[in-house]
C-alpha cells in the first residue's frame, strides 16, 4: 500500500437506492445495515442523501436516517450528503443537527448542498423555486449563525446554540467558491470529470479563508469505486446505476435498480445505449491492484484528504464485498 493512500481517509455515501422487487423500507434498512458493516471495516464516516419524489431513492429525510444509523453504530461518524439547504429553513436544520449532536456527541457531520427539488411538482410541494438556490451563501451563513448564537431575529436555536457540528459544503463550480469564502471543508465530485474536478478544487484552495470552523482547506472527493476479484465483475457492479442513468435520460425519472444480468440482456435504443455506455465510463473499478493504482493517481492529482465512495448497485452483498476489498486497499483497521 502506498503512503499516499495510507494517509487518506475513506468514507461511504449511501443513497438508499430502491431495488426492483424491494421497496423503500427495505432500502432504508439496507442503509443502516451497510453502516454497521462499513463501521466494522474501519471507514471514517457514512453519509446519507436527500432526494424528494424519486422512484429509485428512499432517502428523503437524511437527518432522520442519520439518527437511525447513529443509534445502530458506535464509533463511525454519521452525516448527511447532504441536506439541501434551499429546501429548508436554516433554523429547523440547526435544530435537527443540534438534536443529533446532543444524542450522539462528537459523531455527527452536517453536509449541506444547494440543490432544490428536481421537478416542478416537488418544488411546489416544498414551497420553493429554482431561484432559492441562488441565496445558498446567505442561507449557509444564517445556519452557522444559529450555532454561534448570532440569530438574525433574536431567537435561539435549542439545543444547537453553542454546539460544534462540523459543516461541509457539497459543491462544484460556484459552490466551491462559497465553501472557500465561508472557510468550510469541500465535498466535490465526481472522479470521472477530472478536469472539472481539479478546477473546482483549485478555485476552492485559492479562495479559502480560515474560519472558526476550519483553519485550512479540506477536500473530500466523492465518486464511484468498485472492487472485485476480476475487472469484469467490478464492471458489472456499475451496470445497474448506468442503466438507471440511461433510463432517466430518456424518460425523465430515476428508476429502481435492476439486476445486472437483466440489464445486459435488454434491447436498448441507440440513445439508451449511448447514455448507458457513457455512464459506465470513467469510474474507478477493477481488481484491488488496479483500484489501488487508480486511487493513488486520483489522490495525487486532487490532493484530497478523503475519498467518499458513492457506489450504488443492485447486489448488496457484492457492494459490501467491494467495500471489504477497498478497505484492504486502503489499509483500514477493523473496529472491535
């Protein structure tokens, strides 16, 4: 194992992807079980996501799911990747994380994104418009103010005020500049678009201003990493999500994950095939030796302090085996 990989933290983001033949409740329970397994393997943190009205994703309430995960684990850090701040009032977000930190002190992360609902119907239900994302910097400042006791209204966020819940900004492009200006750690993806990724990281480091939350830049690079006994088996892990991307690109909705074998037998239109093949390219996947080499290159190029693995697939046991193999690549120490 290289010294570069040995000095890098490894974490997991699970989106609670719904699988064909299994419903949303099963997906959420699978996420909790995965958290327990990656904790045993020695991963640094596990995060969960926020999606609304998506047929293929059960994770709609990340702070609720984070509470369930934290209650089912002992030492792994637990957080959100992320709470989409424009969808919520900053006071309510502060209160939720204040409760989490009070119940599980020293283990909670506050990952924050700037997206709003994906469809007009979802945005209407949330009472939000696309333009609400434009004030992300202001929303972020207000949220942090509730923890610092600098309320814009004279009210107080209980029990958040005075607590230290580490904030992270999920972003590329403009969002990277917001993270830098606020002096917060950056979570940026993905590993496939390396040039765009490097531009965002460079912009973040160049503009970073030390804050009470972080004295220096901290970069988490998120992306798909699949490890298996052979390159072919590793590639098959990518198939269900690649088909979901192709399906979404032609039908406008993100579906539950289907088994790889079923997808490989499907007749696809030319557009579906093009989207599918494109979605398969560029991810880090292969044997342990191949993935170790690719990860070393990625870490050297980005200077990332942490890799967050975002892999989704139909076969949950194969996914867990991938995480086991990656833990060996990274030299993680299993918890007892």
